[in-house]
């Protein structure tokens, strides 16, 4: 019983970690957004040839970075949610009672209660 509880907490902690990671990406994305807005405001006040051009190049880079960061956030977030929704054993209905091996993908899950095995992160067959 104690061991099962441990497994449950283990999955929950792993899932939380995935969510924190995804929100770190989102936070970075928002930082890019603020930086972008700050530079736009700065350029608006200082309209002088070459300086504006450099600023536009920088803005372009920040824009690309923001898109990439948001993409990573969304990948990580949907990954974590997908794992959580697949974490219930289809045989006995127990949630999160399995070992998660690192951050490997797909996750090979084995129910600690009924020994049912399944893979998280692949389409249902
Ligand atoms: Zn089971």
C-alpha cells in the first residue's frame, strides 16, 4: 500500500515538473513580448535611419524567438496533459500507478496494481 502511494506521488511529481517546464517556456515567451514592446516604443521615439534599421532586425529576431518559445510551451504543455489523461489504467481504473522512466518518449507504463501494460504518447490501437 505504501509502495503504491509512492508510485502515485512519483507520477504526480513528474507531471508537475513537466507543467513547470512548460510555464518556464511561456514566461520566456512573455519576456520576449515585453522586450519587443519596449523596443517598439524606443524606436518610435528615436526615428533615425540606421538605428531604426538595426532595431527592426532585432525585433525580427525577438519575434522569431517568441514564436519558437511559444511553440515549445505548447508542445510541453500538451505533452504533460496528454500524459495525465493517459495515466489511468484502462483495466482497473487506477490513476498514475506506474513507473516513469526519465523523460523518455513515449512512456512505457505498467500498472502497479493489475500489471496491465500500455504506452503513453502513441495513438490508441
Ligand atoms: Zn491496472
